[in-house]
C-alpha cells in the first residue's frame, strides 16, 4: 500500500468520491479510516449479496457498535444501495458515508440522481508532481503517466498496456454498454488523435467508420468512465470572435500514449507535444479540483488562430498558460499570450517550456516544465 500523502482533502459529512480505476481512492480511505465499515463491491461475492438484498447494508451497520464511517467501494456496481444509504442518512445523523465510484453512468441513469444532491461530489486524480516530490520524473511521467496503480507497479509498461483493455473488458463489455466492442476500440484509437486538440465528432466518426450519433454515445461512455474530459473555450467578456468547439483530453497522459497508435508516418515530436500538453492539463485539472476556492479550467482560441492552451478562472485566480515543447523561447511564441493580456489586463500570463532557466520576456514569465509542475500545490493560490 502506497502511503504517500495526497493533496486530496475530504469534504465534511458524507460524500461521493469519484475517480478512474487506480487513482488511489481505496488506498486513501483505508489509511484515513481504518476502523470504518467497508463494503467492497469489486468482490463478486459481495456484489451478488448486495444485488440480491441491498438492505443487508443496514443489518451490517446495526451489527457494529459505535460505527461512524461506512465506505461503499465502487457503488455503481449496485445502484440500489443508494436507496438504503438515503434512508440511513435520514435516520442516523451520526453516520458518515463515503461512496466511491469509477463510473457515474449507472448511478445517474438509474433514476437516483446521486441521492438528489444530498451528498457532495469529490474527485481523486492521478499523482501530481508535488505529491511525488523527489520521486517525480518528467520523462517517466510522459512515458507511463501518473496513475498510482501504474506508477507503483513492478512492471509499469505492462500495467499501462493492460489498463485500456481493463476498461474495455470490465466496464464496457461486462456492463453491455456497447453492442460492438471492436467499434469502440477503433473509436478509442481514433479519438486519441484529438487529445489536446479541438473535438470534431464528425471527423472521429469518419475515422472509425461509424455514425456521428454512435460516436457521441461512445464519447459519453468515455466521460462517464472518467477516462476523458473536455476543456471549454473561455468566452467571458470576449472582444474577438472565438471558436466554439471544446478541447479533448484523456485523463492521464500515459493512458493517451497507450491508446495512441504510432507508425512510420507519425512524427514523434507531435505525439510528445500532445503528451506534454496533456500532462499540464491533468495537473491543472487536479489543482482546480483540490482547491477550496472554486475555479474552472478553460482554453482560449480566436477564429484567426491565436490560441492560449489554458485559462484558469475563479474567485481568486485568473491565469493564462501557454505550453511550448521547445527548449528555447522566441518572441513569436508569446504572441497569443500578449493578445490575451491585451484583452484581459487583469490576468496573469505565463509560458512553460522545455528549457532549464526561468526567464521573463516582455514581462511574461517563462518557466521550465518541472519547475511549474512541482510548484502546483492546492494550498497556494499562485501558479507561478
């Protein structure tokens, strides 16, 4: 069990804890509440028992004296347990429930509406660089990603190769989410070319030879399984004509690398560039999620082609971040940030790049990748 301290801080009271498989939800909870009543629905026997008699949870709790915390792991396996949890939270205010899940699909589609909002939602993400400290390696992170299950594995490369097939087998195929698993596998490969780019479902549909509506459904599955996320365009007080499409990212750069096919016509620097951008995206997404103050992650792109990779906007933060794979910075690399700063003089702007030195060009900080990632901590309001 990895006892590394995580930045995640649990909400007060009962809550849902969502996150893809292997991100450390169960590990964190077992360390935080070793005496809690634990229901592991990944165990086939437990799953069958609670599917047949969800009310057994009430009996289990009644048989434990002075119980205060109850953890139901992978609750989406038995959505009927939510009704029991609802009743128990109404009748015993001293009980604290933590319901973990690696998919919200069954829960939201089962009519439960996540207990009608009675439990808040929290999320666990892959490791952040600052959580790993001296153990962090940018090169390793780009190769295998930062999913704890994979990072800590004896054979990370083999574990990463199995990761996508695990979801295909256990979540997509076992739950009969799609009729044609082969078409879904082709979709995964096709949409990997959209990682870090504008999401165009019509192009993805042509690539994997299925209908656009089918691709929309597949994308919904991918998002419900928490394997991907979208970043919308920042359009507040817009002074220019902006694009309308979201950008698409896999939740972890290692997972992106594992599903992205590579051949003799693919340029390694293009794949590497998207991997770097994805690594920054997942860090910023985790940083936003773990902070007490609310904020959202966006990008900015005009129809004339000026683009800033990320914009973080919230009550106490407004920062634009441009990502460059190059080891040197030239004036033209800062054009989009200058344009954004002209439109939003209230914003901080910075560029992160593959060099080794911190620079300031035209008042814009240029920060090495590792310095930037290691400096991201949810207790710090500043990103630079």
